[in-house]
C-alpha cells in the first residue's frame, strides 16, 4: 500500500493499554496521562481512523485496551513548540506534522495499513517532546473512543 | 553465564521489593500519619537537628513517612513488574535505578509538603517509554509531570495548551525547587 496524504479533518486513534496508569479520574473527569503518547523514537504511533473504517476497536490489540483520538488539524496547529537555552531564550522552533507510515511485513509489528506517526520538523530533543506529549494528552482529553475499564 | 546470574539476581531483587510493598493502609490511617509527620517536621524545624533523634529514632520517623506514602511506593515498585513493550508500543521496561531514585525523590517531596503544612496529593505513577518513572499531579487547571531517571529529576509544568507560553520545564532535584513546584501546583 502506498503512503497517502493525511488531511486536516482526519481523526487519529491512539491505543491506551490497560494497567499502565495512563488515565486518572479527577473530580469525576478522566484525565489522560501525557505518557499515553510517550515514544522512544519521539514519533508517537497513531492509526488513521478512516483507514480503520472509523472503528476504534480495530486499533485495539486486546479487548481491555482503551482508545483515544485526536484531530489531525489540532495536532498540526501546535505552533509554539520551542527549544530554549538554559537562560530560557528560544534557540529553535518546531512544527508538528503527521505522516502515513503503513506497516507491512515488519518482523515484529502486525501489518497495519492505517499506521501513521506524529513527528516534529526538525526532529526535537526529549525535553521538547515532553511538551508535545502534554499537548497531545490535552487534545485527547474527553475523546475516549473506547474507555478504559476501571 | 555471568549474564544469566545477573539477570536472576535482578529478578530476585525486583520480586523482593515488589513483595515488600504489596500491602496498603487505610485512608484514615494515612491522614493520621500525615498529621503526625507534619507535627514532627514542624517541631524539628524549630530545634537543633540532634533533638530530632532524641525525640524519635530516625528509623521510626522514616517508617512513618513510608507508611504515609505507602500507596505511592507500592505503585512505584509495581513498575518493576512491567516488561519491555508494556505500553503496547516499543517502551522499555522501567529502569531499576530510576525506581530506587523515585522512592528517594517522593520521600523528599513528601517532607517538603509536610514542612509547608500542606495536604499530600497522591501522584499518578506511571513510566515513560524510556524507562523513567513518571509522577503526575492534576490540580484545577494545572498539571505537574515529574520524570525521575537513574540520576535525574526533571519537571514539566502545564497550565494551558500553548507549548511555549503555558508550559515550562527544568530540574526538580533540589528541595527548594520541589518547594516551589508544590506551591505552584496548589496555589
């Protein structure tokens, strides 16, 4: 399958496994942990909803997995991602984008034609990435497509 | 062979620590202990350090703090049961030394909170994909995330969606920073 452009109106699913403490109920609201978007390669994986037939169950690996969603437009609207020096002065700014990275015949991962990755341009460091995932968690707030069982 | 032995030793150490913190205490007891620790911290802050040991053996004081933070400690050591890939993607298992460091850091923060006469708010305890221990607190519109690595403690403060003007980060190792972070969170 060829890579195809992701439009701003597309919805992206992120799997949230159970037993990871990735959500907490505070005053009756489910807060999403920023770590739900943590990624070693600083490129969180998501699924393009429309290539999953808008069915978040197809993003689950286990029946106990939760699924949150974010809108591509909101992800790309992250316009103030900045790396500061030790005195707090900006030295580099970043834009955020999402690209289609379908997975086929991977030695570890199952085939996933809907797979996409959120990334920064240029590639950011860990500290900047931590701010990005805080924003992604806020964007996912209240957008549980499949809630985690408590 | 040496590698196998080391892996077994690590597993045994993890199992022992996980067992050590496998039981909890009630909320009422927790509040009583919190009040007790707060009183002792207040008393000691007005007197010579040596008086602290005359009043209460250090081991008992430490035990009191550990009992007061038992749920959090349990959650911290439970991370040692998580294996590579625990987040459903490519996360590495939480690092043993990060867990030990997190135990020390949370004790330090707890004492800071007690010295401020504050009420302890239990953190959400999870891990990063790199194997750091992660503490998170939500309070009103504020969110505090602290990453504890093998030799580091770093924070991200969040009070809005803008990644530049509504977020800041830095080291969270010193007592003075812990104090400022807590005051910011609860203000």
